[in-house]
C-alpha cells in the first residue's frame, strides 16, 4: 500500500479498491483512517476523493422497487397517451418514427427521474451540511468521522467509555482520545448518547445551532441538516442546552432538561420550546427507540434474557456460551450506564473469568460459567 503515498489526484483514490471499500462499507483493512490523519494536506485530498466517490454511488437500498416501478408506469402512460393521439390524427408515416423516438424519450425521462432522485438525496444533503462543516472547522482537534450509511443504528464506543447509538443517515465526529478538560463531539443527524460519568470533564455535543452539555446521563439528539428543528430528549440525568456561539448570536438563555423532558429548537429564528413531559407530546413519545423504552432493572433474571434485552436496545449481536450460562441469574441495575459499562457489570457479576470483546455491532462473551 506504499503506492498511495504518491497519490496526488482524486482519480488515484477513486481507482483504489481498498479506498472504495473503506468509504462505502467502512471496512478499513489497509489503515486508511490512520494514514489520512498523519498529514493535514493529505486529509483534504482524501476528503475530496471521499465526497466524489459518495456522489458517484447510488445505494440501491435507498430507492425502492415501488418507486422505480411507479416512475416507469408514469412514463409509459404518457407515451401510450401520446401514441393514441397520433393515431387519431392519422399520421401512419410518422407513427413508427414517433414510437422509436418516444421510447428513446422514455429512457431519457426515466434517467432524468433517477438523476433528480440522486441529486436530491446526495448533492442537496451534502450542501446542507455547511453548518456542520463550519462547526467542525472551528475546532482544532483532529477528529475521526463516522457516517452510518446502513439501514439500522450503529454502536460507537468513545475513548472515555461513553456509547453512542448512531441512527441511519447520520454522522458523528470525535477525537480518538479526549484530551484537556472537556469532551467534545459533533453530530449531524440523530443519535442516542450514554455518557460515562466524569464531573471534572464535562461532555459537549455540538449539533447544528445548539450545544448540549452533560456530565453523565443518557439522552437523544435529532439534528438533521435538512430539517427545520433540532430536538433534545432526556432519558436519565440532566443536560443543559444553549445556542452555539460559533454560528449564531442568539440571546436565548441556557435551558436545563431533566428526565422525560425535551427541547425543540426552531432553527430559522432560533426559538427554544421546552416540553416538560414528553408523554404529553405524541411526536416525542412515539418516536422513542427500544433503548429508551426498555427497562434495565433486573431482579433474578436469566443472563440469556439480559443479553436479549441489550441486543434489542442497542441492535447488536451477542455471542455467548449458552450451555455454560443457562443456569445463571442476576439481580442488578444497569440504568444510566453506557454499553461498555453494562457489559463490565454483567461479566463481573457472573465471575469465573468472564469477559467480553466488542467489534462494531458484534459482542463476544467468554465465560466458564457462573460462580
């Protein structure tokens, strides 16, 4: 892979299959992320190449068969109607030519339909990320950027033990290691956060026009670049929300949110609307995910069932020795704990050299059975 050190043009990256795999599937077998971060000038070229590759890629799962079929049927109906009109005015000498022309036009029309869909879903969303890019540039820390192109949420574990459940079509930028007296991450899209407690090192989430400050708690932020509102919903603990001085001069005061409270921020005029009980607001209550609805209080519950609950909450797969753990029951509270901390508590409670290993959304439990 040393030849990539000589890459000077975007085309060099686009023709590299391992680069394509890294950008499209987040499979980094060749260490692209680490190699990119070694050099600032290199990082700019890599980012430009990444955007080009994404712009060239239409994810087939994002356009449904029904949408394609509907587009085709609409086009052919227009063609058939045109042919009927031609027949009525008795133009036999032109009909064959018109039919060929119309079928060619159908291909052009349908290609235009696909092109319009592609432009709307890719280029517009890229341009609408200008706020996110502006926020990132105001921070001088080297950041890792993770984007969820899949159809289900992805789990991200941060260096401090905090966990983030990143929703589809969302991205999170964060440092490999939190240094200094603060922990800062940057979100575009939607994510559920469970923050590791550290009162001496507060945690900040920058999302569009707002900044959310926490010490140790769990909450959800919905901040898509192309939506008119930003929403913060608290499950446990306490958060403080204020406007982001980097991109706005809003005079709104800092808002404090407690469990089952939320804040809806209108981006256009930056007005804050606090909801004191999300159960009274259907738009919040009915959009809660499994992780916000499931209970993590366990009283004499089989370990297998606890693992099942975690799988449902975090959309992960847990591989564990069922036969060795089938008689194990636990009584424990895992409320307000990030995923890594939950797993540590479970393994410690089981004992007998029980441990876990995480690799993305796959978790492997190793154990010789209960104490």
